[in-house]
């Protein structure tokens, strides 16, 4: 029993000491990211320590000779599924904590609520019909705004979160935590999915009650709404993670991302029929995922008569699925190496230098 207990304590100490050292460089203004990281690190370190102690305690090589190598290899192979399970458990734990922080943060919640209010005000103000149909233009605008909200959460909000937490030292602390990076990515995926579908449900529900907004017709419409929303998130979330890995700092992140996304909102036919735009603009917009997300949601929310306003005269759902899948694959190919590179480059000296520059800049501004 003594041989099992001592390595476990050593493993636990090794998991926690670097985290405490990194945390000393954190500024006093650290908010949600640091609190969540510190709240989950203890659980992750304890699980890693228990796993390490179990493996050492059951290692036949400690009591047998060289001929006991095969059982040791088998034990290590069997520990991999357990390690993955610990990553998922820690990720869901961290994601739950982040969701609670989000709900309790009035500033964060107000940002999402303002987007919904703006969409409802626009829908209530628009009274025209979609050209060539009897479909209200407000319904087309609501479908397009729903697509834009999903697009914004994945491609604007997520990069800002990643850049802010990197600046606060979250990635550095996660490197010192066993399984920290996989759990972090799982938690962020859970947070984005809940935020996106929660905002979408709030928008469609409030629109149906307040401005006679559209809802899917029949099971087929609900199924289309589900798969277009899910595939749209898969198309933009990896891109958002890749962008967040390379952006310099939170102050520049919003300016660098918002201008292109607002341009896409105008040129992708999200707020008015795409056929009313020049052909060149239509071709450029068709390259990006927002145009196809909006078109897919229109197919789920609007009646078939609205197809007459589409440039192709149809919803083109197979093309919607193909383009969004291509963007999802491209995003994953970019996000994985860029996130690994960002995590490897983090160090205590780089974090201290960023904090020093931020403090010097703040002093000059004051």
C-alpha cells in the first residue's frame, strides 16, 4: 500500500505546482476564463493522479522480471480509453461551469438578447412582400438573421473568447494540467452549441409570438432546420477557433472580425433577396458559408412559394450540404495545427511580456 500511495501523491503534486506558478502571472482583472480553468484543474489533476497511481500500483514489471513487459504494454493500451473518458468528463464539467458563468453574467446575456431584439424590431418594421411571391419580407429577414446569429457565435464570439483566455494565461495553465487542452476544446464546443441553439430557439419563439414569425412546417421542416443549423455550426466553429489562434489580442479581434462579417451579412442575401444584387456579388457571396446557411434556413422556415426569389429557383439543399461540409473540413484542417501551435508557444515569459505591454498601454491611455 505504501508503494502505491507515494507515487500517487507525487503525481498529484506534479500536476498542481506548475498551475499555481502560472497563475501568479495572472492580472487581477481576470474574469470567466481564469475562474473556470481554476475550478476544473483540481478535478482534472485528481483524476490524472488516480489514473497514474492505478497504473503504477498494478504494474507487473515492479515485481516481476523483464518477461512481464507484455502485461505492462497491455495495461498502457487499456489506459488510453480511460484517459479519453476522463477528458470527456472534464470537458463536460468545464462546459457546465462556463454555462453557469454565462447565465449569471448580465453583460454576456445582454449581448445575445440585444441581437434577438434587433431582429424582432427589424421584422416588425418591414412590411413588404418578397418580390414575385406573397411571402412577407419580414419572414425572409428573420430566417437570414437566424443564420447570421449562428454565424456570429461561431466566427465572432468564439475567437474573442479564445484570444481573451489566451491573454489571461488559460492556455498556459491548461498545458500544465493533464488532459487540459482536450477538455478545454470539448468545453468550448459544448458552450458554443448551447449558445447557438438557445439563441436560435429564443429568436424563433419570440418572433412567432410577437411578430407572427415563421416556424418550420411539418417534420421535414424541423429536420431541415436541425441539420442546416448543426452543419452550419460545424462549418464556422473550426474557422472561429483557427482565427482565435492567430489573432494578436482581444482589442484588435473585434475590429478584424466584425467588418468582414457585416459585409457578408449585406452581400449574402440574409436580409433581402440575393437575386436583387449584382451577379458578381452573388458569385462572391456563394463562396462563403453564410449564404448557404441562410438559404438552408429559408428552406426550413419559408413556404415553397419563396423559392421563386432564389437565383436558381430552388433551395439547392444538396449544394447547401456540400458547401457547408467543405467549409467544415477546411476549418478542422486549419484549426487543429493552429491551436496546437498557439498552445506550444505559450510560456510564462510571453504571458508576462503581454501583461507588461498591456499595463504600459493602459498607463499611457490614462
